C-alpha cells in the first residue's frame, strides 16, 4: 500500500465527516427555527432582556 492511497483515504474520510456534520447541524437548526417554543438567542433583536 502506497502512502498516496492512505492520504487519499484520509482526505476523503475527512471531507465526508465534515459534510455529515454540516448536514446534521443544518437539520437541527431548521428544526429549532420551526419550533415556536424554542428560546430566542441573546443576539436576536427581539430577544428578552435578562
């Protein structure tokens, strides 16, 4: 096994992990945005002052 194959596998694995992480984060964010009972961010304009 050549080092080039190993580097290619590691690169593709890293790219796949980043894509999976992004898709999971996107779905969680969309789910939270659709939930009316989710607390507002402290950075939102209409966030409650505490």
